[in-house]
C-alpha cells in the first residue's frame, strides 16, 4: 500500500504490515519516507491509546499541518484491544490518499 500527498509517495508498506484502527491505517515508522514528517506542538490524549504525538506532513511543496500522528507510549490494554503492538506506528489524515 502507498500513502501519497500531492502524488508523492510518503509511505509504502505491505498491507499485512499495517494496522487498521478506527478506520485509519497505521504504518510502521520504517515505511515512512525520510524528511516528510516534522514535529507538531499539538497535544491530544486518546482515552484508551494514550498521548498522541502529532506531525506535519510535507511533500511536493505542500505542508499538511497535523497530518500525521502516532502513539509512542500506549496505555495498558491498548495492544490487547487491537491485537498487535502499534506503538510508534504513524497514521495519516484522511485527506492523504491511501491505495
């Protein structure tokens, strides 16, 4: 599968390596292209996943603010709820093309 912003591939992995949670695909960090993510100060804590770390996504001269997020430190029970460890996996905003 590929994630694209403005036609530029920003992440690529086999579907079997991704995790689907609440309608979002979560990508292993190694599948995300170098240099497309930059830190965002946005704070959010999911009641069952824990604190999120947001990122801006930049490709082809466009930056999508808060266009990606990850949960680096999962709350107890999150892995069991999903069925796999997704700590640090990156999810993208739904405006990013996934195919």
